[in-house]
C-alpha cells in the first residue's frame, strides 16, 4: 500500500456499519482512488450518490479491474447523524466524521457565538478559542484545496501511488461509462477525443483533422449564461485579430446549451467551429478531458494539441489586441479586475507596492520573477500544476478591495501569500523585500513551516 494514501487519508477510514477500515488493507493492487466530495443535505449529491452506488456495484461485481479501484467519501456535513445516515447508503469507506474538514473550509468554518454573548471578556476568549480551532483545521483542508474542488458533488480520480489527478470530472465517467469499460479513465489526446465532423454556422461541416497544425481554443459556453455571452462578443474580435495576424488559429465551441434551438441561435453569432449539439457523447468527453467545472471556460492548445493554458478567458480580456497570443502562462501577473478570479484557484503570492502608474510595477515584477520562473519550471518538469501563482499589486481600487477583504495592513511593500479557498493568509511585513526574503518566504510556505492567519 502506498504511503502516500496513508499520509493523505490517515491510517483509518470508516464504513457505513461504523466499522474502521485500515487504509493499509485496501489492497496492494489498488491503482485508482475516487475522492468523492459531497453532503447529505445537497439534493444533487443524493441524486448522484444513487448513480454512483449502481456504478460501483456493477464495477465491483463484473470488472476485471475490480480490485484496482476504491472510492472514499469526504463529507461536508455538519451534523454527525446526517453524515452517518448518508454513509449507510454507500458501499465504500469515508473519512471519519472528525476528519471531515479535509473538505472545503468555507462549509465547515466554526460558527460565531450567539448574539446574546455580550460580555467583552467572554467574547474575546471565544474569538481566541475559535481562532485556535480554525488553525487546527488548516492541515485538514488540503484535500479540497489540493484537488481544486469548487462544487459538490465532485468525484476526482487520482493515482493511488502518487496522488496525481487521472480524471477530474468523475461525474461524467459515471454517466458516460456506466460499465467501467474505459477504466482507468486517463486523459486521451485532444485529436482523438474531438475526432469527427465539426460544424460551421452555415451548417457546412469540416472534419476535425483540419485542426492539425493550428492553435486551438476549446470554448465551453452556453447562451443561457450571461458571462458567456459577454465573453463571446470579445472573443469574436480576438479571433478575427489573431487570424488577421497570420496565425493558424481555430476555436471549437462545446455547447452547454439546454436545447438545440438555443445552441443554433447562439452559434449563429460565432465565426468558428462547433461540435454538433446532437453529439452529446463527444461534448461530454471533451468536458471530461479538461475537467470543466464552470463556464465560460476557454482552453488554449498548441499546434501539437498540448494545453497552453486553462485561463483563455482571462487572457482574452487582459489582452484585447492579442499581442501576447498564444497566451503562454506568465510567471508574474499584475493584479486586475479581470484576473482577480485566479486568486480563488489556489494559493497566490501577492506583493503589494506603492505604485499608482503601470510602469512603477516593473521593479516589483523583476524582483520576484526569477523565483516564479524557478517554481514554474520545477513543477512543469514533474508534469504537475504550479502550487503558487504570483501577483504584483499597486495602489488602485482592486488592491484596496483585496486588502479590505483579507484584512491586510496598509503597509507597502507588503509580501503576502493568500489562500482564499482555505481563508488563510501569510504575511511578511518587512521594511525591505529582497529576492532572498521572497525565496525564503516561498520555500517556508511550500514546506508548510509558516503559521497562517484567518482571513
């Protein structure tokens, strides 16, 4: 049994009969673990749970790989009886209720005391008590944050030996492959998944092989989604500018519309290609391939079909003239309204500086860029996602709002790491910020040596 699983889940799980399950005893042949994030009070979770039970039962009875898969439930329930009742419906083990906070902290943060507690001293002691409780939860939040789970139900399949994500959208696995014939559901080349006829809005078709040698944007969107429609208007102009600049570039629309009429109406506004709405299986496979959890999402691929960035939406909005196409990830971002959404995707280092003009941010970017590039290169070599994004922030409304939201001091320069999903911050308030200071701060954070403060 992989020591990784023991370190991640602990030595003991529990099943629906309240019996302990030794993680070491899950089996030496275990290859894949499905981390199932859910809650008994959530209607979509209860609906999915029924489908997952049927899927799991069939897989364990008839699949030749039945000993290679296990599922572990990670609850966001607050009530132990609700959790226990839900667990009794499951055939797989779960994290013990006391360890349930390895899920989303936003669903589990300690409640504040009743309003009738008015004595100042008592209130202060409760703040201290609850801060201490929050600090104890930080080490247990890693599963939710590590696998970037943003909604429930969620089923993430990971390699049992390494913890590397094999498939981020297990809900679609259960829907698309009810007999488990495609186990272990690892990623396939884009060209293989998209293979087939693609539409133009004049109803003519083009074979997907025409995409070979082109940069490709895979656009997940829908007419019913207002942010999607707003992005589409901008994207039409970006598409035109990139094509006029001489780049081989194509976009493939993958619809999440609720009817074919809505798809047809929406697609009529687009000058690019689309997967036919009637080809639900291919649309679902593309969603599964890129682990889509929300729309609009624009995935950018290079000419070999390898992913450049998942942040096509942010790049298009930040670069309306498309000067930086094909939008390879940059080590440092200047904090803005359009890219602030990335603060919620994981821990972010933010260096606040006293700068009101754009050019005044350059020294700050030059200071932290070598460290950011080093981190990016290290994790790219391991084929893993970078564990930290890097921002510089000047003196503007966006920076002020972020300071207010996270209750940061007004000092500048101010070196911070913000983990919004864990509601945690790490602050290095020193008079002089040097490359050595930044590198040590980052190193200590990645080694889990820093003590967090609550946001």
